[in-house]
């Protein structure tokens, strides 16, 4: 079968980074040192009787996929990846084969796949502390057990991701798609789960004012999630793209803050008082109760900490590399910085359930709409065009792009 495969080694890494300065970003997906290509690979098999084989119907292209292709990821995560790998972790499909140990699912079921390769998928018993606590997305055994290293389907050399006509998944990774839910909505289950978990872990109170940095797919979904989970709080967003900013307002944001006027706008919205140091950027006393940074680079993290009030919590949603921080706001305002990655169980409507289930329930009942964010669909042979669209989203009016099989 034809699959979109990522592969890199040290010489290719060095060559691509060098050539990028001359030829631009296209060296990462075109030419002799490209990191991703359409490859002929065998169809996947069932690893154990607890696995199923899935015919892929649709798979979303994530910002983290783009970062992987462009070699932006931190080397610190390299022990928890293995190459070559079939990328893509936002997938939905139809079960075409089940192992003898699989219960609750059968051939013909449409499913959304939680990509995490956790203790259960790796046949590890007893499970690690995060898995036992219902936060298996933060499993401690991503490089252990019966599978090669890799945190999730899409960065694992043994278990391929969704940019292929077929994939295999463990029983624990499967969630049935409601009959009335479109594929365009169902394929957004994984990114919506990220956004929901972000908000569950840093829940605003009704009277609070919050700031979302970045109005891309995850930022937009964070806004939509807040509007459902804490509808009365005030939401502002920092997003330079007019296209994305307009969608953020439609999603429920009340104000778009210009990057050139962040301090004055923060003072106007929150009542903060702005102080000017001898040198450097202003620092407000007061500010936003909570900040959700979906970009996660030095500039946005430092800005978010300065704009947040005393005893506030900043969620680092965006996955960047090394950052340099001025920690003055952290100790001056007794702030909390909270890491965000993946998803797990959460309390919702009086019961404990996985965030994938919550996401599909909210979409099924019309509480959160997501299909409108799927702006572009491609065939797998058009992956280069998909990458180019994602490199210039505003130009193409793009939010979530997907490959459809």
C-alpha cells in the first residue's frame, strides 16, 4: 500500500537544515533530502489478539506533523519516537478485522482512534502511574514493552499512523463514532480532545477573564470548549491572521487583541495597571486570570506570563523547542505554568469518562461544531500540496486540512 512515511537520520538532518537556508522549506518535502515521501509499505497486521485492522477513511494533518516534517521538534523527545514511520494521528476509519480477544467492537464499526501507544497497547502490566490515574496520554512507558519506541501512532516504526489506507490499533484506542456524526466532525475528535483536556485542566470561573494566544485549530477549539464548559467567562484572543481572528470571534471570543497593543488592551479589558521598567517590556499588575498559549515559543510564553494576573495559571498547549523565559512574573505574581499534552479521563455531567467520549458527545449533540474547521481535503498523492497549504494558511483560507481515502 502507498503510505506517507517520515524518515530522517543524522546526515539527512544536517543536510536538510543547511539546504533550507538556500532553498527554503521545500527541501523538507521535495528533493534528495526530503524527510517525508510516499512509500510502498506492507499492510499492517494485528500485533496481538487485542488489536483490530482499520480501513482509514480520513486523517487530519496536525501542526505537530508539520513540525516533524520541518525538523522543528525538540531532540528531548527523540527517545520516544522511532523511524521510519507512517505519520498521521488524527484518524477515523472502519474496522475490517478484529482479533479474537477484542470485545465491544466488530467488523463494520466506524471508529475514532486515540493514537496513544500506552501501557495497554504495549502489553505492560502493571500499568504506570499516569495510566492508572486515567491519564494514559502521559504514559511513562512510551519506549518500553512489546512495541518500538513511539508515543503514538504516527511516530512509531512498528505501528503506523493514519496517512495510509490501512492501520492497526489496540482495543483500548477505539471509540465508536455516533451514527449521526459526519466524518468531517469525527476526524476532529482528537484535536477537540486536546482542547477540552486543556480547559478541564485549567477551568475558568464564570467571572474570570481569559486569554487564548493563537487562533489556529487548537486555539479556536479551546475557545469553543470554554464557551461550553464555562460560558459566562470573558475570552480574548491574540491572533495576527485576520482570517483566523474572524473565526475566533465566530467561535465565541469577545475581543481580538493586536500584538502591537497588548498592554493597553489588557489594561482596558481586565483593569490591570501597567508599569514600565527601566528597560524592557511593560509589566501589568492585574491581568488575565488564565492564559492558554497554543503557540508555545519564547515570545508568546513571556508575553502570556506578563499579561497574567497574580496567582493565575498559564497552560502551555503549543509544543515548541527550547525557550528563554524571564521568570520575574512567575515569582512576582505567584503564577503557575501547566504543561498540556494529550488527554485522559475527566469529570463531565456527573460521571468520569474519557475526553474522546466527551468530545464526540458534544459534537453529536450540537454543543460544539467542528466540521466547519475542515477547510481542505486531499488525496494522499497530493501530500506536497497539502504541506504547502499548511505553510501559508492565511493565503489559502485554511484551518484543518485532511487526507480522505
